[in-house]
C-alpha cells in the first residue's frame, strides 16, 4: 500500500501526468523509471516505461524523439529475449515479437528483418513445421495510431533541449549497462544447444 501511494513512485507519477495531459512531465517520469528498471535488470519493465515515454513524445508532436525511444524499446526487448532464452523459450519468442513491432515503429526495417529471422529460426527449432505464413501472422505489425495532437507540440527551444538531454542521459545509462551485460554469442550457443537436445 505504501508503494502504491508513495508520491516518489516514478511510474504512478508518470501515469498521473499523462492523465492530466502533461506529456512532457510524464515523459520525464517514464524515462527515469526506465533507467531505474535497467539498473535492476528488469528489461521488460524498462522497455514498457521507455515505450510509454516514446508515446508521450509522439502525443506531443516530437516524432524524431519518439522514434529514438521506440528504437531503444525494441533493443530492450531484444536484450530480454537473449537473457531469458535459456529459461523460457516462450518469453523469448514474445520478446522478439515485441522487438519486431517496435523496430517497425522506429522505421528500422533492417533490424526488424533481423529479428524476424531470429524469431522464425527459434520457432522452427521448437516446431519444424513452422513456416513463413505462421511467422507473419504471429509477428503482426502494430501501426502507430498516436498522431501528434494539433496545438500540443511546442517549439520552445528550452523544452526541446530538455527532451534531448533527457534522451541522451537515458541512452548513456543504457549503453553503460549493456556494455557490462551483453553477450553477442549467447543466442547462437543456445540455439545450438536446443538443436542438440532435439537429436
């Protein structure tokens, strides 16, 4: 109960600001919450907060900033897939699905295609009859319906600078955390292990 009513709860404050239509403040709270979640290795929660921060920027008309955060959201889901694949293939597949959708929202077609190939490859390890048609059905592309609201976006240079600085600080935190924990070869090692177990 204390946690729910605590005014310092970043997530609740973000939701409150968003409900009140103050997307800039909500964006700051969501981004801070995402940074805290990254430090706690809670990638899914971090990705959720990051995507909410991106949504707030999109609602405020800052589509360039929103795409940056959608890209980081996708990367967080991809990282989560790599970290959980040894324990839960189902969660890994779900994480790749989310990563695919957010890479598309970020207009990163090459990265989305790479995730698609990983998704299909992992799915076929589990079910050899899994094909392209099933993959495209599973990896439905979520289109952004968050068009900028007229009259909401501000051209205030100080606001733009604050948003840019907040994103830069977030990306710096994300990069330093990822450098310590990422292992680019883990995905292939686990796929090889799954193949050996099926023989």
